[in-house]
């Protein structure tokens, strides 16, 4: 991936920060500092599946009510397109209109810039088998599984699957098999978290039932 993308997002992030400071006292100006998903995608100037997956995963990590549920629907659709070998996938209009507030717009811009900067520094083509086209179906299934975990209303349940999808996106962009394997590790940890939490809830309900007079 070209370093120009990271520079473009860094400029947008720094510009957002400067505008936030200068417009702090104006409610109308503050509203203009909010971006929706379509505008964030427009900063990338492309709509490849990996870029879209990165964007959806970053927004999933935003602790806003309903974000994970809405993004998981887009992730499932993208997983289907990914498994079918489609390299580009247009962002649905309704999903693209989802707008982040001013605070999280700035954080997403800075977070994306930071990830692309580190990606350009640390990632490189290696372990080509992990990113071979023949593995697209399996990665599509993996994306769908992470979408299921994100969909579940669990405390901090979006963090690990979002990290897994971010690593998958970067790994596919740079054809870096190490990043893809790290994506798998983060996803396995996400599934283990779900299973562990389910067991704790089941045990707690069992103990509560035992104390009930029947």
C-alpha cells in the first residue's frame, strides 16, 4: 500500500483537530466536523474489499449503541462477496449514511492514519500461501464468523473480532501472511471469550435456579 494513503488520512486527521479547536464554540460548525462512512471511504479513493473491511472493523470498535449490530450486517455481506472472489464491493447507501459524532470522527481518522503508517513500516509480502486466491473462501467464512461475534451483545465483545478483521485487512492489502496469522489468533481469542462468557452465564443461571424455592 502506498504511503500516500497514510499521509492523506493524517492530513485529514490533523485538519479535523484544528477545525475542532477553532469551532469549539459554534454548534453549527461542530456539526460539519462529523463524517459518515461514505465520506471516510472517499478519503481512501478506492472501494476494495480489504479497505471496506478495515473501515467497518474500525467503526465496530467505536463504543456507540447499535454500531456493532449495524456493521455486522455489512460485514456478512462483505464476507459473501469476499468468498466469491469479488475484489470491489460498493458500500450500501444506508450503511454509508451512518454518521459518527465529532469525537469519534477524529479518533477514527487518527486511528486509520496510525494503522496505515505502521502498516507501511512493518508489513511486507511474505508467506504468500496465506493470501493466495485459493484461500479467499476460508477467509470469507472467517469474516462471517467475526461478524457473528460482533453482532452478539457482549461487554467489550467487539474489540477482539474487530482487531482480527483489521489485521486481516492489512494482511491482505500487503499480502503479509504473518498479519493474517495474527488475525487468526485474535479471532480465536474472540471466540474463546464468547465461549468463556457463555459458560459463566450458564453457571450463574444454574446457581440462581438452585436457590429458587421450587
